[in-house]
């Protein structure tokens, strides 16, 4: 019996499976990254996730963990319920590459609740740009996108920015009659950056309705990630990898973000190709297990698609 786990700012998901890669059960709960979630909530979400697994637990040979934050809290909770012979942490960038492309070498651009970009060789990070968190960085991330939208709301509420579809949608979302009241509700939250990241679907809604402010936010987000990739490429000129795998939920919000990223790189680094991920992060553990067994990258992608179809993101990339 094996376990693969993915925990970040917005969710914690775990999949229990057997030697033949047959899923036994899965569990899902709230976010566990303490930069976006208060510690009591982190502990509550971990306990909830493990309790969902508990009726199906036996001896776990290996638990592969992609957890941003207090990984030891999950390990303690799980170990209290069953024997775990090995915990194997997998970094978020490696998980993006293993699950996203089923390979051990490449570049990864993460834009989830946070953001950063990586060069990975032989399964190890050799160069990083970004990753400074929501206060000092995370440009182009979900939290950053949400913050730009909330700041636009604040400007409109104070009279030095215009009201748009986006500001109307945000006021309705926070059940407030004015933008200032909505901003106070955000500031009163114990996890304001988590609240900001949760705003992204509403920014996407406004963008789909043609809101210029929302579209500009996504364009700036894509360019911010592209600039970080450009810096990464310049800092590590000796590498031979040319594929960049995208990871994180913010990329799914609106196509303007990906278009802007591609357009910038087309000018700055035309030999690089951006690839959408094959699978969700939680498939990093099974993907690494298959690659370690000697499967090729393509065989690994096809096997995972057959065994775990619910976690496919881009079927076209699987068979490419």
C-alpha cells in the first residue's frame, strides 16, 4: 500500500493505492500552507484528511509528500493511525516536473497561491528564481492576482480608480455595498493572502466578460512569470533543457495569462517551449515510482492516464 499527498495553500489531497497502481481511496481537505492558513486551520485540515483515509489504512510502504509548510504535522497525524515504513518528501518544483511531464529534467514555472520558477536536473533543483512569499514576492501568483484586483477595488472606492465589471463582482462576492467595506472584510481575515487567492475566479469571470482591468491583471501576471523565467535562463546558461512545464491553479484561470507569458518568451528566449502539465501534483509520487522502475517518460504518462484518469490535466500532452 502506498500514499501520495499534495498539500498547498488551498487544498490537501491524498490518494491511497496498491502495488498495481489501483486506487484504494482518496481524501481531500482545506489548505495547509501556514503562509495562507492559520496554524489551527492547518491542523484541522490535516486531521480531517487523515480521518477520511483511516477506514482504509494498512501498512504503508511509502508516503510521498508534496506539502508546502509543516510536513511533520501530517506525518505525526498519519503515523498515529498506521505504520508508515517510509516518508518521502518531494519538493513542489520536482512534483511539478514529475507529475506535469513525467520526467526528471526540465524547467518548471509555478503559479498557484504562490509563484516561482526552477531548473531541475536529475530530479534535483539546481537554480531558482522567485519564491519569496506574498509579502516580498510571488509576482504572477494567485495571491498576487487577487491582490491586484483588490487594490483596483480600493482605488475605485477611494475615487482615484474607475468602477468596472470587476469591482461590481468583488463587491457582490464579499456581500458588501461598497468597495471599502469589502476591503475591511479582507483585512479582518486571519489569512488575508488566502482570501486574495480565492478572489482569482472572480477576476477570471470579469476577464471573460471583457473587463479591461481584469484582462490587464492576467497579462501582467503572465509577463511577471516570463520575466522570472528569463532570469532563470540567464543564470543557468549551461543547461540543455528547452521545455518549460507550467504548474499551479492560477494558469487555469484565464488564457490571457498564458498568452502573455508565451509572447514575452517568444521575444526573449524563442528556443523554449511552454508545455501544459499532464497530471495534477498529487501524481508526483506514482510518476516517480514508475520512472525509478525503468519506465520511459511516455510509458509513465500512459500508465498514469490509464490508472488515474481523474487527475489528468492535459490529455494531449500525455501522448505527445
